[in-house]
C-alpha cells in the first residue's frame, strides 16, 4: 500500500532522550529536562538567524566580549536565549558563555546539578553573509557538595557528561554525544518542529584528503605546522593527488563537514596568538569529545590529547587539530620528528 514508504517510527530527539533515560535506572530525569531546554534554545536561535535580515538583526551590537570579539546583534540575542533556556530548565547551577565575562550562577536553583559551557553562535562573523553558523555546548555534572563557582568548570573535557553542537545551514543539524557513547546526528524537520535522528552512530572516515585551516596566518606558524601544511599540497605518491582545501570560517560548519566526509580541521597556536584562537571550554573540549567518539582524534598545539587539557580560566584558549584519525596522526608524526 501507499503507506509502505512512510516511516511512522521516526525517532525524534524527544523520543531518543526518553529512551536514553529509561536505559539509566538511576537517572532522575534532570538531564532529559536540560536537553529539552537545549533543544528549545537551538530552535529559537535558528529561527532568529533565518529571519535576521527581515527583522533588523544584522550587523554589530557595538560591544566586544571578553575574548576581544566584536559582538554581533545575534551574538547578544543568542546568548540571551541560551541563558534563559538554561535558567528555566531548573537543572543548571552554573553557565559559562563566550559572551559573558563571568560565569552565570543560577542561585534560584541551589540544588541544580549541572554546569554548562556554551558558544551561543559560533561563526558569527559569517552571519550577515548567510553562511552556516551554530551553537556549541559542553555539559558537566557538578561534584558532590560543589558550591557552583567557576572552579566547577575549570576541569578537563574528560569530565563532561555530554557535548555537541548544532549547525544552522541549509537545514539545522544537531550532533550530540554522551560520555563514552555513540555520536548521533539529528536533522530539524521544520514542518514537524522536531529534531529527527538521521545519522545514528556517526563514525568518521579514517582518512580523507581534505584540510581546513586559515592559511592567512601561516606567516606566524612554527616550522612543523608549515611543513604539515606544505605536505597537503604535494601528492604522497607519483601520480597521486594533493589535498583539497576547505575553510568556511565557522568551526561548526568545518567540523560538521569533517565529521561526515573526513579530513582535518586546524586552528594552530602561532607567534601572534601563542594560545591559539579557539576557546577550550566551549569550542575545543566539546568538539574533541565528538571527534574522539566518532573515531577521530583531537590534539592541542603541544600534541597533547585536547580533551585532557584543563583550562586555566573560563575563556582560556588553545591551538587545536581535529579530524580523521590518520590525518591528525600525520600532524603528530611531523611534530615528533621536529622534537
Ligand atoms: P565565534 O564566532 O564563536 O567567535 O568563533 C569564531 C571562530 C570559529 O568559528 C572559526 O573557526 C574561527 O573563529 C575563524 O577564525 P578566523 O577568522 O581567524 O579564521
Ligand atoms: Mn565570538
Ligand atoms: Mn566560536
Ligand atoms: Mn560565538
């Protein structure tokens, strides 16, 4: 019959979260509630981005954030949406956002057990050009007796209970992983208003000839990075092909492509930015968890496992190389050779 082709057993994010909760007998439901609030924040941010040109939301807000970025109007709105969603979940004690100098402590929920780090809009310099942007998040469970201070977030990414990101592109995509679990990809069905599980258990290709880096910074790179980047342009074997360059300038979009197609994304530390550009808590750590759990690797500029790095401050930065296992290994091998 005609209904054969229609899948009535769609796994929505809501259903997925309910099923996850059922698997964990000890679960109180708080994490599920938190994810429902995250989901609302994503939908809401995506909605305003889509309408930005129509409702006077393009351009700068006229302020800068604590890492020195000029804030766009949508950076401010995305941040407000995120804060409100996290507060109203009732499960978040402390929130660190790229757009807030200090952590936000939700004193109205003293028993809330989660801490969240977020980049409300990643790639915001691309917003007015209609290029894909997204939201990055990492979720930590507070230690027993934690008071809800910023020290509760100065922990390695290995302490996260879940992490992921969205990409608001031709469709809105959500990539979500829980500690030691698979990486799952959901696509927003605008008509249903639901994220649908479209990419269960994402595993990235082990290698792929694609590299993604802002080569405009190469003047300030150290020798091993120059050597690695030059090696991308020379075929390994005679008759072979060099790598393709792909750099969007929105980490979420470069990361999403890299997860699906394979390759490597890098934002190295350099002489001009000795700590790199990307921020550990809400950019590097969540991406590292996703990439490792999808079978890839993520390291910092010292070639240490990125997810083990402990930030010194909430907006602390790091160089990063992340991607297919073999592609990141090439960078590590070149660095070892230079030691
Ligand atoms: P954000 O928009 O959240 O401040 O992050 C911008 C980041 C990241 O999205 C991107 O990979 C990188 O900055 C691009 O930096 P360059 O313009 O220096 O290449
Ligand atoms: Mn920014
Ligand atoms: Mn960002
Ligand atoms: Mn941002």
